[in-house]
């Protein structure tokens, strides 16, 4: 060091620029003995000049200038030939480098020092990055050898392009790379390259995932940079992506096309990596930068690199991948700043930098501007900094015409984004694109390549054409199959483990939360599955390591959040599992797009729990699958083993997690005590250690789990793949989707074969959860639901046998004609038997009786009321069960004639049938003082008292409650409140989850009615548009006297009808009530159920109503209103006696009263997802109506408080819920199993209480 310092001092003196500072004149703290460990030199001769950016620079002057023209020429030559990259990086800008520059005497000594300096830098950089990555300088040293090998390979490969690529006239080196790959251009590439390469236009592209979008925008960039090389390296192309992994993937794809970094430099800027290294990579001036917005803006704002100083002038290509995600409001706040920086006309000045700049003059000395002082003072530098800061920016126009590319898979996806506003609820494909294009700032008229829109919608001139009705608005990969499994939230792990073990293959499982990723990954790891977790809180190196491990394992399982949903191109991903349903269809499409890439096959399976039903339905509607995806078959014989293993793994994970928390807590106490210098309470630590028994418990559970895992679930050597499941999923429908499996029909065939023909049959995926529950009731291995005694087991077996046959009869109700086999023949014979056995008025086969019930079962109020009930004992034998039907809002005698499920099972079970009337039927009128005793709780007490009397009178110990609609609610609550009186309940079309306080789906009712009127349900396509147009016509007409008269005439309202602008809503509600009632009675046969015997509705009445609206009447008020009148007359004039109509929705008085006092079911509609007008539920208005009509206060939370919701049902047992997809009330019913003994059966093409009706042969249903 001393020798080197003396040499520098001598050279400085010779040059006359630098002078040694005598430290003896200064008092330095820490160096009182005068022996300094360093020396200082000062620059005494210099000039202050202004640079081109308005900043101030110091220039050394005197004997020899800092840089000569000859040296500058040598540097330019070296830069062009790229012989010494590190020499360019170490450009002298600080004091030490200036001294080194002044020291230089000759070319030979300079090369020696440069070589030593290069080796030292390489070693330092390698140590700095902790051997994590190979340094770029070393890479460049080795690049020549690799390039020579590449050139030898290229010589062996023909430079002629494939015929498919020839028309794009790509650079020969690109053609060579494409020949290595040997693939033809994909559709998105073929349609993008011509406008991008030949016509030099901006491009907006939307195509399915895995279609080759990366090369679609990458090849034009590489072609231009190779065809037009620049001597001065600048940032020519900027590619922006939303995720780190996607940025690295794009870099990898582009590098494979042009691997030589000396031809085109490519740098990736992403978070989670060392920013210092990325800045150093930028110092090599790469032509292409692939970045995420956050890290890019961080580097640009820091100002530590000049690579982006003139980005607006130098940039030739701007690419935004996954543009819809990137440009969503609030997603990437830095993106707008980047766009503003790129699009501005002036470069950003260099501020606050004092550098020693090289002189452009020849070997002449520069004049000195500041001769009064020989030292640059701090005040001078601060003043210069302020002047530079306030200096006006020098305007520079862009040097190139920039091309902009926007690409995504879901850019035109209608209603897909969570940020969609109501004003843009139904945009066209191009309006979404245009909104994105305006934000980015595209020039002129871009080429729109939208493969998610049918070809006939966009012509050659990029002019949008009218979209055909029913055209799909998003294109999923051709080989992608969609399936779903309906499950409970607590059973997701069971379904997931079953799928992963039965269908092994490379799988990605998506969750909505990071905590869920950690939990599921931990549980699956305990189950010895090859699991890799990926989420946003992991370090980038960890994420890359997990991805590499997943790629390397052909049976790997990646548990990830949506950080892995976009852009990742992992080969041979066979399955995607949506553990949680995403909140938008856009995310669903991107998740599913991780499989079925590049014309391969793949399966996307959704685990749909009740909490996900709303979002799943939205996704199905966007993807035009209104009835859902194909039902994925589950072989239930494996479920007991699956549940046992998963339960143990969940327990182990919970215990280990608890132990970790306890250790963390103990560590926190210890650290806090040490920081406060307080003694740690030994008793406290002892107590914490005593409580820490989790490790021992987990060890025992692990041993048990490992013993179970030694036995494989599947037979060794057997294989199951999704493309072999065509037979299991049934045949393909016309639209290419698998039909929803009719498991109940398969179940019926199996039960008939087993019971009547003694044939052996395997209970596989066609056996539903309810049947599994019933069969398990008959097995001693299952923990008894009742007390574990012999008598209890006998009771359970009896109830099981009873429910089996009941389910069989449910199947008979809606089974379709089966192929010609013995089981089908027996079914036809049974149907004919029912048709012949039950005809006429069935009340004549029963006895009407009554019982006096207390007016108030829960108080000391005197008085009784009479409760009537029918007893039908035709098939009863002593000891047989008692089937109790709970009446509701009308005469129970009507239900006696329509409820076939009881009659068709009575003879088989030798059952006593009882149809009990609800209290106060036909007595609910305003002013009745006894109405305060009208409540569901009082009604349940009535039924309980009746049951006690009937059991004693008829010597029957087993009772099962049946009910439909409100009666189904009563049957459910009777089982919950009085379980000692009824051993089970069957509830049809009971919206027990629709009460206020249970987060009901308030729009389900209107949405289902609209579904019944849609072409999917068999109605005419013009029906819904005509009905939607009706509301505006009515509102407009009601504003004038003449218009109101037209309404009265059009709808044949009675002469005393009063209609004004305010009560026009009554007319609209009257029309809607007709469609709602017809939807409830939308049976495949004529029926009087919805009319309580007063007239007949035709088969499929909603379709019949829509037939009057088959023509397009939207432009004619008269034709439209007349057609709507004929449409609703199917309901209002079913008796054929009405001469005119009176407004009023004919609400059931009993139900209307209970709605006010306890059973508040909120409903609303938005006019977008349904065919009605916009009407939100208004609790204030409902409360006022209840006060005005019934003189009672609205109690919206009463039902949720008294009866509870899903959790209370889970605590109960032996309840079967049935619902149909045509029923408007099904949306808030129990559609899937809540527990093993509280089950939900969902029936396709079934309306309100359809399963309770007679099978065939009854005109009344």
C-alpha cells in the first residue's frame, strides 16, 4: 500500500493536478498520536462545466488531460468488438479511478492491470452472491466457446425456414432456432406475426392459455433487433409481466431462440432477488428487459443506472403480458408511472450526481473556470446540485416509432373481472380491449387478434360484426375437460386425497389463501405425497426451487395460490384442482390453463362446497355451462379408508402446529425476560413444558398413520387416467361437454338388481352419499347414532331399510326410460301399478278426525283450537311406521291427493298415513286477535302432541316426518326440536338456509325463474328478451293517462281496476308472480298443485308461456303487452272462467303473516342476471307493510335465532333434503350433504316438491 501510494504521489506531482494534503495541520479524532492510516490528496486544478442534462461536472486539467482523443477511440473500438466487458463496467467515475487513469503510461501496462482487476472483480462478485448464480462476466468469458459450438451446430442445420414460417421473412438465426424446435406456428403466432413483422403495427392479442403467446410477441422483437443491430446498446424492448415466474419463463423462451448474449442481451428484473446484481446486469446495456412493475419502478426511481435515462426516446417495443390482470384498477400502482415515463417527450434528468467526465477535446488543456479556490467546497456542490435540480429539461423526441403488444388469455372475458362495474356489466369483446389500449397509449389502429371471439365477429378490417346469439365469449383449450365434485367444506381434504391417489399425475392444486396452502401441503406431506408448496410470501429462491422440484417429478403435486395461475408453462401438467373456487371466472380460466397446453389433454376439477356455490354458479354462467360441469365420479368404497387417513394427518398437523406455537411462546417469554433483565418464572416455564405434550401425541398418531399408509388404496399396478373416464362420465353432449350424471337412475337399477334379482353389484360412483349413510346404518362397525344397544341397532336397521325403499321411490319419480333389461321392465311394471292403484279422490279412503290443541302451548292462556287430520290406515299393520305429513298454508286435503310418495310407500312398509292440518288455516285475516298464537313453534308443538296421541292409539313406535316447502321446514325443525318423537325427516323444496342472518342467496329465486325461461331449459330464445322489454314499456306507459288506459286494455284488467304511475309496480309484480308460480309447477305433466286444485297448468308451463313470446315483439308495445297477457293467463286463467283480471299477487295469508313475525326470507333481483326489473329487498318497506297490514313488528332474525342454520343442521341427524333445479326456492335449500346423516339430493329437471308427487297417472300431479 505504501509503495503504491508513493508511486501515485510521484505521478500526481508530475502531472501537477493532485496535491498531497498535510494531515499534521488537522486534529483528527482517534489519531491523536499523529500516525494516520491513510493519506488524502486534493485536486487543485479543475474546471466546472455543465453536462447535457443540466448537471455540473468537475474536469481535471493540467499537464496531461484525463482522457485523450486517442484513448476514447480505443474505448469505442473495444466497446464495438466487446473484447473486455468488465473494462466497460469499471468506467472511472470516482477518485481512485481518476488516479488509475492518470497513472496509465502505456497500452501494455494497462492490459495487465485490467486483467488483474477483472479477475479480482469476478472473485468478489462470486463471493458477494454466495455462489447463488454464475456471474455474467464469467458467462461472457465462456460464451465464445459456447458460441463456437453453436455455430458448428448451425452449420449442420439448414438456414432455410420451414414453409409455415417462410412467409414472415424472419431473421436466419431465428429460422435456425425454429428448425431446432421443429414446430409450425400456432394460431395466435400465425395471426400476430404478419401485422407485427411485415406491417409494423401494434398488436392486441387474446388467446387461450398455452397457445404460444410468448413467441407471438417475442419473435417480432428478436427479428427486429437481429436485423437492425445498433452500435450503441440501449433498452430497445421492455416486457412487463404480473408475476416473477412468468418473467423468468419469458426470458428463458427468448434465450432459447437467441442464446448468444453478445447478439441480444436479455435481463430479468423481478422482486425477491438482489437488486444490486440486477443493476449491475443493466450496466451491460441489454437490449431486452423483462420485468415486473414493482421492481422495474424501484430501479428506475433509485436512479442508480442510466439504462432507462432516455427510455422514451430509445424504446422500440413495449409488451404487456397478461394485460387484463396488469391493468386492473389498483393491481399495479407503479404501472401508470412507468407508462407516463415511457410516453413523455423529455427524458428524466440526472439529478444530484457529481461526476468526473471525460473531455471531448484533443490533447489540449481546458481553461479553468474557478481559479479562486483549489478545493471543491460542500457549499459549491450543494449549490450545483440545486441548480441542476431547477434546470429546465431539454426536450428530446423519440428516435423510433414504438410498437406496443398487449396479450392475455382473458382480456375479452365478459363479466369475468371482480372490478367490473355495473355500467360495463355486458361489454363487447372490443370495448374491454379499447379501455386497456387507451391506458397504454397505442398508436394508430392496432391489429386485434382475438381468438376468444368467433372468426365471424371480426373481419379482415378489424371491424366488429354483430355477435351471434349464444356465441361463446371465451375459448378454453380444446383438450381441457371441466368437472366438479360437490362436497362439504370439512370434506375437501378427503376428496382431494382420493383424487390424488386414484389419479396420480402431475397436478396443481389452487387455494385462495396462503394459510390454506401451508395447511394442505402439510397434511399431504404427512400422507407421503410428493408435495411442493408455492405462495407469495416465499423467498424467490425458494419459489424457484419448488418449481424445479415440481417440474422434475412426473407425479408431483404443486399446492399454490393464484401466484401460479398465470403464464407458467410447466410441461405435462395433467390435472388442475380448484380446492377453493376462485372469485372470478377470469382467474378460473387462467388456473385451468395450466393444463391442456399445446394441444395436449387435461382435466380441471372443482371442489364445490356450499360456501362456494355462488362463485361456482357465476363461473358456470360466464363459461356458458348454466347446469354446471360434469359430475366427477367418486368410488365410495374407498371413502372410509380415505377419511381415516386424512383425519389422522389433520390431527398430526394440528398437534405439530400447536407444539410450534408453544415453542414460539416460550421463546418470546424468555427473550422478553432477558430484555427486561427480569428472572424468568420457573413455575411458568414448567407449566408450559407440561402443557407441551403435542410431540408425544403426534408421534403416536404418526406411527398409526404410517401403518395405514403401507396398505395401498388402489390395487398395485392399476392405473386410472382422466381420458379413460368417458364411460364413467357418460356420453358427450352436443356442445362437447359431458352430461351431468343421473346417479339416481343408476342407483335405482342397482337396487332393483340386488333386491329382486339377487345379482351381485359393486357400489361404485353411482351410489350417492345418502345411500352410503343408510348402508352404514346397517353395519355394526359404524358408531351407533343412537345408544349402542341391540335394541338400538334393530331400530337403526329398520329405519335404514325404510329409507332405502323411500329413496327407491324417489328415484321412480324422475327416472327416465332405461334400456331393455329386467330392471327396466320391472320399473315399467311398477309405474303401471301405481297408475292403476291410485285414482279418484283419495280423501274417501281416509278418516277425517280432530284434536283439541292448546291455544298457547308455552303459557297460561286459557283456550283451545281444533286441529284436523286425516288418518289413512288402509295398508297399516300393528308395529308398522307412522308417516306424518305436515300441512302448511292451505287445506291439507289437497296435499293428501297429490303427495304420492306416502301412498306409493304405504303398502310396502305397512305404514299408517297421517295428513295433519296447520293451525289457523283459512282463519288468517287482519284483525283476528288470536293471530298472536300463530307461529311455527306453536305449530310444532301441535304436531308433537298429535304424535304422542297417535303412537299410543295405533301402537306405532317409529314415526317419520314429511313436508314440502314450509312444511319441509316444519319437518326439519320437528326432527331437531322433538327427536324423541320422530326418528327422521324428509323435506322437499325447503329453503331452510334462506333466512335473514344466514347469508342467503337473495337473487337465487329470480335467477332460477329466468333459467326456466331460457333455451337451456327448453324455452324459446326470444322469451327472456321480450319479458325484459316489458318492464320499461309498462313504466313508460304508466306516466300518462292514455298510456295507463292502454295497459288496462292490454292486460284485460277489470273495470274497477285503478292504475297510476305509483302503483304500476303492482302490475309488474302481478306479472312476475305468474312466472314464479309457473316455474314452481314446471312439471313434465299437467298439474293442479300450484293452483290448489282450481284449474290445470299444462306440462312445462313456463315453456308454454314462452311460446306466446316466440316472436320478437320488443319494438311494438301493443304486440308485446298482448303477448305477455296471453303468457301469464296460462296461470291466472287456468280455470278458463276468468273474464278479466284483478291485480294482486294472491299471497298465501298464513305465510305472509309468518314472514312478518318470524320467517323473513329476503329476495331481490337486479335485471341483469335475471329477466325482471331491478328491485332490492327493502327491510324498512317490509316493516312498514307488516305494521300496516298485520299490526306486527317485523322480526327478521327470529328464524335464524330459534332454529339456526347450517351448523345446527350439522348437529342433527337423519334428515334428507331434496331440491330440483327448476324450483325457484332451491337456491337456499340444502343441495349437498351437511354431514353423514344430514344429506342433500339435487334432482335435475325437477320443479317444486317434484319428488313428493305421484310417479305417473295422476292428473293433479
